[in-house]
């Protein structure tokens, strides 16, 4: 077992330290769960899969966007507090949780690709369903880490790295999409021309999407 101190940015906009004991070799989410297990802390946070699949637990750890479920505590110096803050550039709901509505609005704006016609529920099972809510584009787990890390997100109209990566995926493989309208949307200050090519999005992406590379390819397409 090992002792860890988490320094959590609370809803009240103050850092509060919590010292917990976790199994040696654990991850940051193990320590968060120990804090959450103390009802009096009333910690607000979100998580689900525990293996970097759902993308729901993203936070800033010592100022860097991470998924705590796959971030080893051993990555941080022992004896020093580990700071936890919610993702940036999305409205805060409480403690470590942000509202993803603006994130999905941006994904929707680019058509939120992509699912093949022969991969729909209706095609594979014969059951007709509105499965738009299940549409995803390859690799992205919609964790929002790239949006939080992006320096251009100060522009509230900017589509941001995840949505632009989705748009570029659609340009690669349109599957009947209206590419003219899509390229018009991204050929703007809300689109690829606000990107500063800092590659922060690519650096923090836990899923190898490389949004910055996608934005560069979109610029070449334009
Ligand atoms: S592009 Fe990467 S960092 Fe951005 S939402 Fe998708 S998986 Fe997360």
C-alpha cells in the first residue's frame, strides 16, 4: 500500500487536500475513488469504464490533460500532492465535472460521422432504430482532452480539434456526405484557420487520433 495526497480544485474554487491509502502500483483513479468513498467529501466527478474506453473521467492532472484511469500514480513524485482540476474550455458543473453539451454541439456541426449504411442496426438485425446517437468516428473516444489542451479554444466559435478531426475523417471517406458544405464550414475562423498548430491536442490525445495532423490535412484539402 502507499499514501497519496490529492489536491483537488473544488466547486468553491479552492484547492483542498485529501490524503488516502491505495494499493501500490495503482492509478490516479484509484486514489480519486478513495476520496469519493468518503461521503462527507461530496466529491463531484465522473467515470465509467476504468480502461480508457469511455473517455468520461478526463481531468487535468498537475496541469496536463489525462485519463486518470490509465495514469499510474508512479508517474508523479512521491511525497508531493497531485493536483486535479476539471477540463478547461467547457462549462463546469462541479468539482471535476464539466458539461459536454458544447463539445457534442461541435461534433454535430460537422455531421458527427461516421457509420456505414451496411453497419446500421437495421442492416445487421432488420430492426429499424434511430441510432444517430450511437454514431462515432474511428478511434476518438470523445474524452475532450484535446479541447481542454487547445490554446485556440479561447475563441468560443472555434470548432476545436475533435470536431475538426471528425471533419477530416469525413473528407477522407465521405460516404455520401455533403463535402461542399463541410469544407465551407471548416474554411473559416471557426474552422482550421484558428488552429495555432501547437499540437497540444495531439500530445494529450489518449487514442492516437492526432487532431493537429488532421487539421493540417484539412488545410491542404482546402
Ligand atoms: S480526438 Fe483524442 S483527445 Fe480529442 S476527444 Fe477524441 S480521443 Fe479525446
